[in-house]
C-alpha cells in the first residue's frame, strides 16, 4: 500500500504526531504539550490543526490512509482511554469517536507498550518473528505481547500488564493502588527506591549519598554503577533478578522467541542486560533454557512510540486489504 498514515503518541506531558509511510519513514513530525487537565476533545482538535500543518509540508496533496494512536490505558476493542493516571480524562474517553469527527478514516487505538511491540514487528528488530514480548522500561513497566504475529489483547483488551503482576505481597505501594507490583521494583523509579533502601541498610560511602533522596534519578544510578559504585551495582543486580524472575514466568506462559527491553531505563545497556540474561536463564525451566533471546529495540531511540502508533494502523490496513483482496 502506498501513501502514509498518521501516528499519534499521547504521553502525560507531551504528545508526538507524525506522518509515517509503510516503510516506517517519518515524513513529518511535531510535538505538542498534552495539557493533562484539558478535555480530550480539545487535544484532538489541537492535533487536527497540527496534522494540517504537517500535511502542508508534503510535496504531494494525498491524504492519510488511517490514524494509529498509542495512549496510556488505551483499550483496542473499545477505542477508549480508561482511568489513565496521568490524564484527567475521567473513567473513559472514546478517542476513535473524537478523531472520526475530523477524519473519515480507519482509527485504531492501543496502549503505548502494545504500540511499541507492533512497531518493533513492522519496522524494528522483531521483523520476521511470530512470538515475542516487548518490555518498555521508563517511569513504569509496560509490556506488549505478540503471539502468532498478532498482539495479544485478551477478553477485555487489557492483556499484557506484566508491570502489575505481583513480585512481593504487601511490598511497595504502586500507583495502581496495589502493593508489590513488578514496576515498583523494575523501572526508573523502582531502581531509585531500591537504592534508597540499600543506602539505609549499607554503611559504605557512595556518591549517591550526596544526592537528596527526592532528587535521585535512574541516570545518577547508571553513572554511579559505571564508575563501580557498590550500592548502584547491587541495585542493578537486585533489579535484574526481579525482572529475570518475572520474565521466566512470562516465558512459561508464552514461549516467545525473544524478549525486547526498550525505553529510557533499558538504555542502561549491558549493566542491565547482562544480569537480566543470567537471572532469566537461572529461573527458566530447563526446556526453555538457551532458547529465548534478550534484545534491545531495533528502532531509533525516541521514535518507538510514534512508529508504534503508525505501525498499529498499518497493521490494521494490511489486514483489511488482505481480507478484501
Ligand atoms: Zn501496580
């Protein structure tokens, strides 16, 4: 199929929008503030205006073929964003309806981690794979699961929330209201909590002790670990152990060919990948050992959300085309 689609990546603070062709090339892109207190309909109106400006930069007047949207707590089946913590949109907003007011086009919506997974499948390092998991590591932990080349949505559309599986009953309080969720241990904020706990327990000096607790970032911990700081290294090891354990569970459920670690916190590289690989193999049932690749994203850093949203709608259009043809 020729032409281009509109990809939209809605985040808590900024929303990225881009025109993307079938090969995953970004023809034009822009970023606007999300304004989380504003009604969703106004964000849709502002995006419509921005899309108009982006289309004017194209050398041809052709219109888009569809719209793909990645957003927190988005439901593919219903086209809604439901109870998103960082957006004050209430219990449910139908994004598909909001965009159909402006465009008579296919519109598909899913959560950002699912979008990242389908982006990896169409444009990234999962090309040719039929079974894989994408873990997005940022402020939280998201996951997108692909089985038989299709995203797994489940009965209600919310399948694949590994970040809220329990690691520790009565453990750390999570933004979702439960305790002991995986993302409270394995994420940029999770490793900060781990470092604060280790500093309270251990007596050795560390450059991290000179940073105010509420100012500590995952980047500080990364730098300290790279210079050999014991507390930072122990925090990476503890984080990797929990992630390796939960990924081993996921392998038992899904038997994927590969697991991708993406997002800002995955940029820790081998500091994270090496111990996660080791722990994953340790916790795996023998029949899976040595068979599951642990890989970084094949997409250019920072483009995953936008390309993922575009990939979502390209995937829908490919399916529709296949059905009609
Ligand atoms: Zn949770």
